[in-house]
C-alpha cells in the first residue's frame, strides 16, 4: 500500500479493509454513519411494525373488547420482542435527526430552522413509535386484565400513533421553508413542494379521531393507505437526496458543488463506496 | 432558479419558458404529485359511491347546485386574472400585473366566503361531517381544497411582493405562483363535478 503526499494511504480494494480505510480517513465519515443509520432504521422500523409486531397495517377500530383481547394474545411475543427492539434502536433517532438538521445547517438559512426541526422531531418520536410501543407492550404483558381495559389500551395505542401527525406536519413545513429560502442549493425545490404534499396528507389523518370505520378511520383508505403511499415516496426521496447531498458536501459555506454524472452513479472516496 | 431581477421579460426567462414549462419545473412536479394524490381521493369517493348509490344521490340533493356553479365561476375568474397577471408581467406592465394579482386574491376571497357560508348553511340543516358517508366526503374534499386555497393566498402574496419592487421581480417566480393558483382551480373543477354534478 502506498501513501499519498498527505500521509493518507491509498484506498485498499478488499471490502473489509475498505471499510476500515473509510473509518479512519473519510472526512465524511459521520455523515455517512448518519445516512446509513437512517436507511437501517427505516427498514428496521418497517420490519418491526409490519412483520414482527404486526401492528401495521392497523387493525379495525371496531373490534369488540373480547376480539381486542384476542388480538393482543395472537401477537403477544411479536409485540414484546418487536417493541423491545424498537426501544433499543429508538436512540438512533438522535443520530437521524441530527443528520437531517445538518442539511439545514448547511443551507444559507437561519440556524433557527435546524433547531426547530430538531425539537419538533425529538417530540415526534413519542407519538411516532414510543407511546404505541409502551402501550402495546403493556397489553401484551398483562393478558389477564379486563377486556374493557385492553380495549382502552388498543384505542390509546392506535389513536396516539395514527392520529397525531401534527408534529410531522410542522417538521415538513420547517424543512420546506428552509429549502425554498436556501441559496446553497442543498436540495432541489421540488423537494420543498414534496414536503408540502407530505404536510397536507398529515392533515387528513385527523378524522381518524372521529370515525371508526370507512375511508377516514385509522385503518381507512384515505387516512392510512394513501397517507402511507405519500410517506414512503417522501422518505425515499429524502434518503436519495440526502445521499446525493453528502456526496456533494465540500464542508464550505457557499453553494454545494454539483456532481459529475459518473460520480453520482459510482461514488468513491467515502464510506458509501464500501457498500 | 432563473432569477432575473428587474428584467422579467429577459431573453433567459423567455428561453426557459419556451424550452420547459411556465415557472419552475419543480412546481409542476408538485402539480403532478397533488394530481396523483387527489386522483386517489376521487377514486375512493367513486368506489364508495358505487357501493351506496342511493344514499349518495339522496344526500347530494341537499347541496345547492347554484352555489357550486357560482363557486366554480368565481374560481375560474380568479384563474383568468392570474393568467392576465402573468401576461402583464411578461410585457413589463407591473402595475397591471399587481392589479390582476389583487383581483385574483379578491375572487379567491369571494370563493372562500361563499364556501364558509355554504358549510354554515349545510350545518344549519343538520348535515355535518358525520351525518353520512356522502357528507363526510363532501366536507373532506372541500376542506382539503380550502386548505390549498389558504396556502394560495400566501403564494399570491409572494407574487405581489415580487411585483412591487424592481429589485425582486422574477418572472419565473410569478409564473410559479400562478401555476399553484391554477392547480387550486383545476382541483376545484374536479371536486365540483364529482360532488355536485355527477348523478
């Protein structure tokens, strides 16, 4: 292995050594760790909620108390172990939120945007997963309780999770305004408008507090399925744009440089290349 | 963004408009995405209507078609004024453009008041968000459109802010704002057809 003039050895070819090299020498190391945390977290989040705990897609709000007690019993182990992992990985949201707030700190806008985003998304962790996790775990670990109480837990879990999208709405709007005002071209403007679309679909889940069946209930076509489609599109978009932003990052304060076409397709000189 | 402060009808802006679409292409991505989301809402409405046609038809008779037509005409007029605003800005007539932007706002405001009065009248008759499935969709679709309209006033305020100072004027931004306003109009025409006209 040869060394460059700056004392940094050339990037090795074997995958493990490559990771070690990037760990030691990549100046974007922290950003890539943040990005990978986001990717792993969202995949894990989907796996835990949809496959292991089986709380998503949400069940019917109209179940009778005895059916609700059965619902908890049917997925007892999934709820306990699934949400145990959720509680363990919940701390990753600190790294994720910091990485997303970093994008706003790199913009030419006031720091208030990044701080507002951090605060609102720190709060969003509660209705976004922790309350539901705690309540479902309580239900799963106390199967001998009165079905009426289980019914109350069931409503609390799903209404706190599905019906409290306001914090995400404000977060999306903060990001939207930051992108529109930014002169450093950190994100394209269409992403600002996509934030608005996402914010507007967060509004339509509010009727889930009123309706127990139909399109507006917490498992409804409009309140859940369409909303989820928009959310997945939005999340995919910001993960892709964030990766691109890290590739473009020059640690300066002015506009971010654009990527050459081949650089965007085959990134090198970063942890990303170790993939 | 092709910001051409002070020279809204400059060659670069005209070239951009000729080569792509009016305003920022990014706003057209928004239009496309919103059209997809609303298409999904409309599909759910039509599907639910097909399952209970009698209930939907009966409830629909409680809507005043004349108010719906009035709202549609008012919003179409507002769209016409915003188009005139863009045209005037392209020609460098910024005073006329500003007047047309204010007229757009005025007609948007008339729509807003008319919609609130219509809601109040329906509620007075006992038809609320939870009365039946048709009225749930009626309030949902008109309210989400109303929210878009409220954002539209902010968007028009940006256009007026741009037009009032030569240092800020950007034809592209003005056209982007107009594109948003036309989207509100386009969505309303679809909502009007589904809620008031379709039998």
